[in-house]
C-alpha cells in the first residue's frame, strides 16, 4: 500500500486581506483570529442573495472544507482593520 502525503500551507495574516482561490488547490482551511478585528466571506450568491462577511471571534477557530476532490474557491479572509489571523490550509 502506497503512503500518500498531504501538503500544508501556513500563514500569519496581519492587517491585510487574503483570498483563497481555486487555483491554489486547497481542500480545507482553518483560521483563527488572534487579535484585533477580522472576518471571512465567501463569494457564492444563492439566488439573488450575495454572501456577507462573518465576523471572527478572538480564539474561536473556523474550518471550511470542500467535498471529495473539489477545492475551495474564492474565500476572503480580512483583517485589514488591524487584526491578526493564523491560517492553516491543506491541499
């Protein structure tokens, strides 16, 4: 039986906006607000309703995963208002 490997991406985001898009090939992402203010937002409209930003709470992690072999597409992490977010993502 062959052993498969998983690649991880880690990043400290500070007072910036970071966008995960489909070209990155990420299957899941976990992030946590360390300090300040931060939020996350998808881009998929449902019917005529657009996605809205959801505020992050300091110390409360969020994990988002794609189904099967799909990858995440257009997820915006925003801490441009003076926050720090730690991000760990998996291909």
